[in-house]
């Protein structure tokens, strides 16, 4: 009969933690996009967490945030490559949240953080890396809203 070693699941409280990539492999997403699956050890207890860097135009901001968090300097708009083996050994900070999926709680990387300023610590002084771009034209207020004849806003999106 096959055997294995059962391990207690450790969940980190939501917060900011140091991370290190201990494994990475190139895969294909369910939507047939290239991705790098990262195995990371997070926090002082080195809890194992997985994350994906998916290579699509809409997700390039997350790949940039990962690279910036690990101390890489990015310049301008350029065609860039990132290989799985380039990720192994990288370190940085991230914001961890807990989510429930199929009735089971698990930690996930919410955001990669820019390296701390001098004197900063892993206890919450990191600066968020660039956020995702707005997903629709209604994500940000219109600086010049249309008005009806009574002066009320006339740009309601329905």
C-alpha cells in the first residue's frame, strides 16, 4: 500500500511577508496562454504558496510587479523575456490574503511590493507595485461629465 507523510496546513494571517521562489516551471494556462508557475516560500515559517505569471497583454503589469519586487530595474516600454529558471532564487515582499476555494482556505499573493526604502521592514512598510490597469471606462470618474438641461449628470452608463 502506498504511504505518504501527512502535513498540517499552515495559513498565514493576511499581511506583508518576505518571499523566495524555490521552484518555477513553464506551463500553459487553461486559456492556452504561456505562464510560469512559481513555487514560493513565504514568511518566517517558509509556508509554501504557488502563484502564476501569465503572459498576456492584460497581465503584463503583474509580471512587471514581480520583477520590480525582486529588485530588477525596468526601463521604458520594451519587449521582454522571462524564463522559469530566471525566477528561481528571486526574493522580495508581497501582500498575502486568504481566499476560500471549493470550501478550503488557502493563501494567495494579492500583490507584489516594491523593495523597502532604507530602514523598512517586512512588517508592513513596503510600497505596492504598480496596480492593474482599469478594466473598463467606468472604473475612473469622467473629468468632463455631460449635463442635461437641468444641470444633472447625463453620463450614467445604462
